[in-house]
C-alpha cells in the first residue's frame, strides 16, 4: 500500500454540524509550535526524479522530474570529460494532478515514449481536479530528445518501442495495441486477448512480441509473430507465468512460474509451493522447467523493487532473485538447467538491478554492510564490486550505452537526484541547477540509527530525528510508521516519492522542536525474510503492535521526551499502525494522524484464505483497530482521498462510525477525487500542514512534565 498531499478544512467530532464541515479552517490558532527557518513547501521543493532509463545508443539517459506537482521528461546528453548536460523535453506546467512515467527509448536513442494521465499504479482514469468535463485518460506520448517534437500517439500505457523503430506497442484497456512512431499513422489493436495483457517484451530483432495474459486464477506467456500473425502459448498451465525475458539471439524465452494458490489477501508468504524458471521455444511453444526453488525459505517468489527480475546475460546465464538464504540475493543458472550459482553473499538485501545493453554487466543496489543505507554494486563476471559507500543513498541504477553508470542518489541533507558515476568513483549530478536555491539543506538534522527490542523480543531499527537547536527539559515527541508494509525508511532521503515527502515532514517536525522516531516495524523490507514475513502479522494477530509499544516506550524512556506528549502518524499501512496504536494504547499515545489507514481487516480483503470461516474473520477483526475501538481515547485526525484504489474509502467511514459511537474526539479531511498516491502537490501540502497544526494543538499546547 503506497501513496502522493492537500488546503485546509477542519472537522471535529461526532457533534460537528454540516456547516462546520463546509467551513474553512479558522484563521485564529490554537497554540502553535515554535517557528523555524523553513516552510513545509521549501522542504518539499526539490524536484523528485523517477523512471530513470538509459538509451540503447548515444549515451543518453532520461527520467521524470516532479516539481511541485508538474511532471516533465528530462534528458541528459553526454559531453566532454564525462560531464552531462540536462534539459526537459516536455513542457507541462502547473500542479495539474496528471501522472507521468513508464519511460522507454527508441532504439536509436533519439526519442522517448512515455505514459501520461490516469493512475500509473493501475485503476484507469482519475479526475483529481474534479473537472466537470470528466477524467483525463491515460495516453501514450513520444518526444524527441531536442524537445522540438512532442506528439500524442493514443490512449494507453506501458509503451515499448520496437527495436526496428517503426512502431510502439502498448496496453489499452487490458489489450495489446501498436501504433507507428512516425506521425500520420493510426493505432490498431494487435491482439484480442480473452485475458488482460501486460508485461510486453520485444524480441531482439523486433519480429515477435512476448506478453503475459492474466486470466484471473492463472496467467499465460504468449508470443505474437508479426510475420505469421499468430499467437503461440508457452506450455500453458494453471499457474501464474510472469516476467518473459528474451535470450540474446531471440531464439528462446525465459519466464518465471508461480504455483497456483487460492490463498487470500493475508496468506503466509514465508513458504509456498515452490516457484520455478522455465525456458521455451517462441516458435513451437514447447517449454521446460530448468530450475525449481527448494522447499522452505525462498519457495515463495519475492521480486526486486525494480521492474527487472529476470536477466539473460551475454555469457548465457539467467540471473534472478531468490531468498534461499533468508535474504533476497542474486543467483544465476544455465538456461539448460543445473544447480544455481549464488552471486551475492551475506545478510543483506538486493533492491533493484539493471543489465547493461551489451548484457555483460549487472549493476544493483543493496544494503550490504550498511543496513540502513543503500549503495551500488557491480557484477561483471566475478566477485561483486562496491561502487558507492558512506552516509548516502543510491538506488535505481542503469548503464548507459557508452558504459557509464547512472543512478538516483541522495543523503540526509540533499534529496534524491540523478547522478552519474565517474571512472574515479565520484558522483556527478546530471541536473544540479534543478535544485532550488532556497532548499533548506543546511537546516536539516542528521537522523541517528536507533535499535530497540520490542516486548516480544524482536529487534527493530529506526531513525531518530532530534531538534537541531537542542532541548532543555522534556518536550513532545512523535512516532512515524511507513506504509507498505514492505518498505524500509533510511538514514536519508528516500528513493520513493511518498516516503521522500514523509522524510521531509519528519525533518520539519524535528526542526520545529519535536523528537521524531521513524520506525521500521516488522513486515518491512531490508532486514530479511523472517522479519518481513513475521509470525502472527496483520490480520493473523497484529504482532506488529509490539513494535508500536516498543517504540513508544523507547521514546518515553528518553530524558528529552515528555511521556504524556507522544504522538503518532503514518499513511496507508502506517495509517493502520497509527489507528492500532491509538485504539490499543491511548495511555502511551496522546494524539495521531492517520492517512488512508486500514481499520478493519475483516471487511477489506473479501476473503481471508481457503476455508476461512468465522474464526479467521474473528481473528482479523481482533487484529484490527476496530477490534479495540472501545479502548480508543486519544484524538485523531483522519485524512483520506475518496478515489483511493488501494485502501477502500469505506475503511475510514467505518472507523468514523466507531469513533462517534464511543465519543472519541476526531477531525477529518476528505480529498475529493484524489487517489491513494496523492497526485497533487497541493494535496501533499494540505496533508502536511494539517498534520503540523493537529500536533501543535494536541502536543505542543500542553505543559511539559518535569
């Protein structure tokens, strides 16, 4: 569960009238927190980069910059002495609520195709601006690298340009379409699939197109032959086939097969019927399993955070992620079968990986030797070589056509930005001028690694933000819980947009005088399989509640924290953690802000798993905030977008009904037509200003205990 923030409107408790619901926030204030030297808008002002992708020719690299809700495609051109020059090739303006991403290069490196509009997390058109004319659909666009020609191709998303540079294939309404890259031609539906198509992959010569047809309880890998105008299905089964990947010569196709399962939303993912790798003939459809995961750890497939999960290298090896050791590592195997070779070793996780255009190098990010940061490593036929190190974050690497490594990079002061790695190992920004001059880097505080033991003995990592000006005596503190839950907050700016923004708010709150603890609770990534797939987690017992208690007691034990003034906030699964903490531990937590939280597991999933009956539903309710609604005493601010496609808006409706029944003080902000991953900068700003105001009134306004 992920997300993107909002103006000002206040709703109080069960006694609030319709007039109060419609009224603007009052100009007069409850007691405010101390003023400081930067604003929320300033700490969120750096453009956020995403979708970093290298061209197959010309040494170029492209990415998306989101600057205050305006998203544009940027391109960096290689120059002398390893330097790059960067510029935008699109010119969209304003906080328009229009998403942009899914970049792909034409093979000649002269054009970028991309998706614009709708929700790139799925779910189709959105109308964030509530336009009377209705929602803007998703569209495919193409732009030249010099920015002189930008053209709409047609409705759709997930575009992939043909290696022949004649057409682009993409998905529209769950079907595969193609359109000429040159102006003047019309899009046509290539495949009429009974399922919903996706994961399109061109053969190296552009003569065939592989795709995945999702059909509810199973999925198939198909290959469309442009000359024969036929589809071949590779060894169809009842299982879920994913990640089609071509051999360098285009004569074979590899893919992963995940065993069929009727498991529900809350099924145990620690172990499963073992997944497997298959290699097939795209002409005949004959395919065989070349490897099957062992039973036990790693039997359940878990992907990398990047889109690439299966790579076919120039030396004829298939490289894939596997958790056999209890940690997500890289392995390789011959396409003919045999025993896999472990490529990475140790108690750490690999997060994203990229194969160079010549298929000879793999660059990946991991937390090897530095579990709360991420750094770049390279595999080029031997032992992994570390490329970056220190108190920094590097992720989403790629290799340019001329062999240079680019990535997203940040630290605890400066947010994530695109960089290139020089031969001397130096990181050089691709668009240094894009950073606002008044970005408050000098005012930020370096988060400190904290490790505490939860009441049930689980070791939990966190990042502690202390007020830069220091503190005399005890004062208020705030707990933060990320979403996901398979996420990891870091000791610096995060490489995912929502968590970068939330890191920014934690910095703002610390500068305002709060002690802030960001908690990497069980169920998250970065700390191994057993930590991520924790026992009795979520709807099966809410064991993560122990981490709320452990974190609150850690803060309460500090000499600079007033135990009576500890707040809690988070979004999505972090909203669930907020509500769970307030419902069970109002004695430890004085107030909270809950964005898009899950409040009742028994009503969200539709089904809880095979044969789930009343006992499973009863446990799901007991594991939820609604299961302890009668113990909820502390005030809460609820924020939710009402076009949320990840967490049903009904979850907030249900908790409001419960809070009203028990006369619990609450306020609410509803964001009409926004989605889970908030698209507008105005939405983020509203969310964060409301959070700041709520904590000021409920934490700073109370006298400190001595």
